[in-house]
C-alpha cells in the first residue's frame, strides 16, 4: 500500500490538471464513435502498443519511449476518460476492459497495424488479455505488469480498505469532471464481479509470447494471479520483481532493469527452446 501510494503521489505532483497538459508534437486523436481518444505515435519499426494503468496516462511511458522508439513504432494511448481522452459513455460508471479493447482494435485498424507487440500495466494488462483473446493472431509479444485474470477476495478487500475518497484523490489530476467519473468507475468495477474473468480454457487460446511481470509484494493483486497466468497462457514467461510493488516500471529504482529486460523479451532473447 505504501509504495503504491507513493507512486500515485508522485504522479499527482507532476500534473495539476490534465486540462493544462499540452498536446505533444507526436500526439494525435482518434475518433471512436464520437469519443476522442488521445495517443502518441513515436518512432519507426515494428509497432509497440503501450497501455497505462487506471488513473494514469500515456505520460507514464515517458521514461521508456525514447529508447523503445529507436527500434519500435511506439503507440502510447490515454485510456478513455483519462488525461486527454474523452469519457466514454458519461452516464455509465460500469467501466469494462472489453470496451477499451474494442477501442484499441479500432485504433489499430485505423493505423493499419496488423501485427503488434504490446506492454500494459494493471488495467492496461487486463485490456491486453481481452485483446489477445479477441484477436490472438494480431499480437506477437506481450508484457503484462500487475494484471489480473479475475478479481480476487484479496483485491476486493484492498479496494474496500482504500475507499471511494482515496480514489477521488488519485483521480484528481484528471480534472473535476473526470475525477468523479474515474473514481466512481474504478470503485464500481472492482466491487462488481465479471471483468475480467478468464478461465484456463480461455487463456489457453492466447498465441502471443507473453511475459508476466509482478512485484512479490504487490499490495493490490495477489502473487497467485501471476502464477496462474503463467501456468495457463501457453507461451509465457514469469518475472517476479523483489520489492517491486504493483507497478514496478514506475519505480525509478527499477526502470533501468525493466527497460533492459523488456527489450530482451521483445527481441526474442527469452524465447523458449524446443
């Protein structure tokens, strides 16, 4: 809990409100049925999709994009309702990762990207589970950080312990309108059953090379989730980070190591031998 809170506080201190954040030179908007989705398109080469965690933005990937974009065409997205992206279905607080996955597929279609690599953190990782099940052939290599295949009792107790007021604080950098929406959506999604809810037979259909990443002291997601994900996704590897917390890639102490390992995995150095 302490490490996760520190990461959120650092995030909040960087931005007063996202309404004041300038659109970067490589920033663009994709129109999905009237909802504007912000993304940043940087570099050339094989596509590398970057999906941040809930309450975050594409800016979470800034420590990595400069290096990644020397080899990959990085596509870093602001999740709907986050940062510079519009809220999707403003009156509906039942946030669904599957809905976000459909938006991402439409974005990839619009960019004519038929085969992509991807990295996703927490909700971003859960969205990549949906994506890799919806279109298994589309994803080449995937790294999921602090993701879940179902919401456990452990996670629900963590949500209840923090409460809606804490989520309001974490959502504050997104501005007043989005703050209320995101806090309520996060609270409702994690207190309801069903998203995500992936059984072993469904996970077995994933064809991408998969790297499961989790801190051994993740305060939001039990380590058992990573072990099960690794067990049931066929071509998967597992990286448990000591003292990594929920989002180890956002911890400055781990960023150089995460960059090194993620590039090794994406470049095939972790491929299993027959």
